[in-house]
C-alpha cells in the first residue's frame, strides 16, 4: 500500500539533514513523500534581504525534494517567529488537512532552536485538531477534517542532543547507508547555506558535518549511517508501527 508521508520541519534543509535518507528510501519504495518547512529561511543569510533569501531557499528546497520525486511546500511562517498560539495551530492544521498525510515526521520536542521546538508542539497538536470536524482553520477552500489522527514521528534533534547536551535516544534507527549519496545531493541543493552555516554556526562544510551526524546516529544501532526517530504514541495518537513496517529490514530498534 502506498502511504502519504509528510515531513514538516521548521526551516528549509532540516528535513534533508535529519531525515533525508529515510525520505529517499520511502520514495524509492513507492510512497508519496512531501517535504514542507514552516518558514522559507528568511534569516539564513547576511548578504540577502529576507525576501531574496526566502525566494532562493524555496527554490533550493524544491530542487532537493525533486531529487526523490517529492513535492515541497512552505507554510509561510518567518524565522524566529514560530509560536504555539491559536492562529499558528489553525494554520498548521489547515496544511495537514490539505496534504492529508498517513504519516507525519516533524521536529524533536527538544532541540537547539526555538523554531524547532515550537514546530514540534504545533504539529503534534495539529495532528489532533485536523481530525476534529468542529475545529475551523479559516483557510480559503479548507480541506475536510481527516478521518483519524495521523501517525506521528519525531526526527532526531540536531546532533542528537537537547540544548543542554543531554542525549535524546531514538526509539529506532533507520539504516540509510544506501541513500547517503542521495542525502548529500539533497543537502547540497541548499547551496545558499554553505557560507551562512560557516558564519553563524561555525560549520566548515555542512555536507561533512551532516555526514558525521548521520554516522553518529548509525553507531547507536551498529550501522554505518543512520537516522533516528521517536514514535509519539500518547493517548489517542495511533500506535501501530506503520513507518517501521514501511521500512522493514532497514529499521533497528534501540533500547530507548
Ligand atoms: Zn532548522
């Protein structure tokens, strides 16, 4: 059965860094994958104005998604302006009703960046709201409510730790060794970020850094390269292991 899978993270390039290999595997298996970011990354530059860098980054993100036959969407939030409030929850809910995912992958609830943490909360609660018919979104041409809450998974935080450096252990790690070249190509589409990450984050080469992070996650499960996920199964979110089943032998459970 072909599943609809939406990876909705905060900024363009987060999905590629943290789940690019898994998304490539799922696309290769015939599932319908979409990548979305809350913002267009309007603060990710010191040489372009916000509108300019947003246009550049939307194009880069669409290019990265297209490499695996995925669509790309931006929800139109702004960097550092993602808050867990009424209008934002309605906006994310409208996006879920439009894309109608069976599985949604989103940011870790604990991560280094406020936008990542706010995205995680908004998506978690929009998963509940999108299946409640009486919850309105004020969207133009709103999609109908979903028949049930989508399956929700959190990707790893950046470097696998919270902001105090405490390890966040995934429930399982996906073997993405066969997809590392594709993952690198996807991330390389985000060319505008090379100089920015060097200036703001002190990262010399973002492809090398991503490769190192992916190697470290793989090591948790005895793999060369891996991406970790946590399955959110709080009441009444669905608990069937649909993502794990879709990935089959590539999934290695950890002791979390
Ligand atoms: Zn980010």
